[in-house]
């Protein structure tokens, strides 16, 4: 790949390829109960930064009034959105 003067190479998001394997990790933590315990009422709003494929976000949907997830990887966010529909 030839880079012209003052031109920066496009960043490569490796998560675009890795996303299909992310939820298949056999050593995933059982941390959902930890997060559920922090939701003190169904009226709470939750913001998850780095929600990825929704591994934590999706199970918490039923426990709060509003949940919003943000992730820098569009590939991860697409999987999360699919899980919510």
C-alpha cells in the first residue's frame, strides 16, 4: 500500500472480523448477576459504555426502564442491535 505525502493510512478495525467469534468464547465471565444487583429499581436508566455485542446489555433490558449501549466498533453494535430485535 502506497501512502502519499501527508496522507494517513486508514485505521483497520480488527473487531470487524473478530465479532463473529466474540460470543463463542467458552471462558466468558458469569457477571450478569453482578450488574443486575446494581439496578436498584425497574425505573432506573442504564448506560453501558463499550457494550460490544450486547453480552451484558441484552440480559439487563428486562431489569430497567431504559438502557443505552455505546461502542466504538460498528461491527459489534450491529450484532447488539440484532439481538434486541
